[in-house]
C-alpha cells in the first residue's frame, strides 16, 4: 500500500460529509478464510531467528487452546476439536517434528514435517524424547518469574517434563516479538489510517457532547458511546471500542460505567480503538484524549494534564533520540522515561498502569510492552513494530488524565506518531470563540 494511497484514503474519510464507509474496508460477505498453516516463508523466518539467537529449536505445546501464540505463529485454525495435548518442535534447521494424540491426528494439519502419534503417556514421553534428542537449548512460551505474562502460556509441569529430557528451556519472548509483532508495510499503512480515523471520531464525539450541552440535553456516557461506535462504523472501522468516561469515572482506566452525565464543567475522557476492515492485514489504532465541557479548564486539571503530556513526550523523545542512532531501547526504558516525570511531579502513587502496550494483529499484542511498572519488559523494540504510549494520572473518585498515542518504529531510523498531533492542552469546548 503506497503512501499516496494512504493519504488519499485519509482525505476521502476527512472530506466526505456523511463519513461513508471506505470501500476497501467493507468486510467480505463470506466468513474469513481459515489460516493456511505454516507457510514456507514463515518457517524460514522462524528458523533464521532461531539461528540468530543460537537456539536449537522452538517447542510449541498446547492443551485445549492453552497457547494462542502457538496457533498464530504456526498458522493453525483454532476452531475444531483439540481435547488432547499436542507438541510441535520447529528446529533451527530441518523439518518440524509433530506429536499428536491418536484420536486427534489432524491437530497440526497445515504444519509441514512428519507426525508421530501417541495414546498413552508412556508413548508420549518416548516420542517427545526422540524429537528432542540432541537439542540443548529450546525455546518455549515460558517467562522466568512470570515477568512477561503474555508469553507465559506453558505450565510449569510441561517445562519440567522437557527439562527432564535434557534440553535447557529458555523463554520464547524475543522470538514471539520478532515473529509475531513485526508488521508488513501494508499492515503499517492500515494502522496509520485507523489511527487517523479514530482521532476524527474522537473529535466528533467531543463536539457532539458539547452540542447536546448547548441544546440543554446533556448526553450520558452510554449515549456518547453509541454515537462514537456509529461514527466509527460509518468510517469503515471494525472491532471498534469506545471508553467514554466522565468526571470520577475517568479515574478508572477501564471504566465500564454508562450512567455518567457529560454535563457542564465535566471532564470527558475518550479512549477509542478500531481497525480498518476485517482483513488479515488490518491493524488497530488505539488513542485516548481528554476534553473539558466548560468555558475554562480548572487549574488543577491543567496542572495534572501538563504532567501527563510531559511524561508522554519524554517517552517519545527517548525513542526519537535512540532509534535514529540505532541505539537499543527496551520497553522498560520507555516506561521509565515517562514514569520518572510523573514521580518527580509528586504523582507516583497515582500511576495505575504501564506506559504502553504492543500493537500487532491484536490491539494488545504479544510484542514489546512499554512496561517496567506492572511487569519488566526488557525486550528491545524492533523495526516495523507499533506500540502505544499512554501515561496516566488517576485521582481516585475525582478525575483521571490519560494521553495515548500510537508510535511506530520504522526502518531507516524513522519514528512515526500516529493519530495526528499529540494533545498539548485540554480544550475547553464551551469557550467563546476568540
């Protein structure tokens, strides 16, 4: 998808008065095609990563859908009956080796390589030992100390079993980020469009709240949420989500309240997500902005918001300094840069969450999170990846301020912040025109 095409699609969404759906965003009438399995190019990427990390292989293990990462990496359709344990060993060189239960021999259909079957645990142990023979270092969906819980999909017993057969078990966290979170140019372009459309939907929703106030009919959080989702549907955004939080509800980062009134002198927080259509290359945007439904923003809200905006900019500045210089930057580094600003301002106790999360095929992806608060993500950010930067300060039962942008790290040292210009101040939506 070319940059010119991206710009044209954004311009169409911006200039069309009724925000009619973008044609390419219309989902197909038929159900989405099932995953095609482990394609040769995907296998080659995995094996190159294994060789780079000096690993003998990547062992996938699943029981009743316990490891969704395995399904995504191996291209498996999660539908169908899988009630027994299956194993798939992808070596650094050569064909994958599969081990499936005798009553579910098709569990790994679509993955190349020979398949052995077992029925009893004794045969399972024998065959798994044969598959792993000679392997010294094997990656699994395991995270030491559960530091990266998104990767901790394999239970301790399964890890013990593999270790008892000889290999050292190491975390697959770096592999998961490299194989699962690096986006294609088409995916990156779709994310840019989604973020731009979300920013437009947020502005429209805020203006709708102000319009209803002027008309003497203040809206509820539920009504504004319905307006936002309808607007995003008209723009062609799928899987659209809208957190609309007013006043004290904005102090809850995942507010599900619906009954708050967006009245005069209310603080309004809007957190929107959505992707451009339902295709496999549609990547979500995720943005948060805050507004004030009055003529003048109170000093306290301005002061807290200024700290949040400075924290966000500190995280972005770190990425802008290091990425073009090819200096490694981890998710933990980004989190600390933002959090230190908030702590210096005296609001350390009002931090409730990490600075940001990975965005890949899911809005909360398996790649590098900007986090040294809830967890410690010491993985390095990679080229071709996106994540959110969203520091927040939450004054319980009063109000909360969060500023969320999407940032994509591109080849050639480019850092792109998506969703328009980051918010610099809280707009007073009822202020008289200048």
